[in-house]
C-alpha cells in the first residue's frame, strides 16, 4: 500500500469510530458513510454520504460529495437545487439515488499537512448547516 493509502486508511479508521458502518473501496477510491447525521433543518435526520477520493489525495481535497436525493427542509418543502446541489452534473450515481453536492475549494485553502478526510467530513456538516 502506498504511503498516501496508509494515511487514508488511518483517517477512515478514525472516522469509523463516529460512523459505524463506514466503508472504503478496496482501491481507496471512495468512502461511504451510510448514516451521516445531518445538521438541524433537514429531513430525514440521516442520509448516506459518498466521498470520491481523488487519486492525488491528500495533496488535493475531494471537490464534493454525494448525498441522498430525497432530502427535504423541516418545513416539508422539497430541496430545490440550491447553489451547489446537482442532480445530473458530475453524477454517475444519480440512478442510485444520489445527488452531487459541490464543495470545491476555489481559494486553495486545503493544506495536506493540516487537513484530512476528518476535516473534510466536518466541512460537509458545517456547509450543510449553512447551505441555502
């Protein structure tokens, strides 16, 4: 296993403590969190999150993630394509019920020495808590 793969596997093991059922592809190309607790304001309260790990990880961050496509706001309205929630764009998993959620880093603030899959997952939670 390459050193980057060892790092990823260590980070996945740390995440697994908080996310039972977490899975990683044999080739380290994706990480699946089956019961990701969403921040306040979402229904249902749990969804699946799929993160595609770039081949250049950890030098480059993932540029987004996939969420279940049946998410709603607590007021019952359908979540209708907010700024970074895409049904078809960059989404080979739409037929499986996933929606692409862009979480790119345009200012290149990702630091492979300080950031990790753990900080990326926390960024997902933070972003979903403030998303339009």
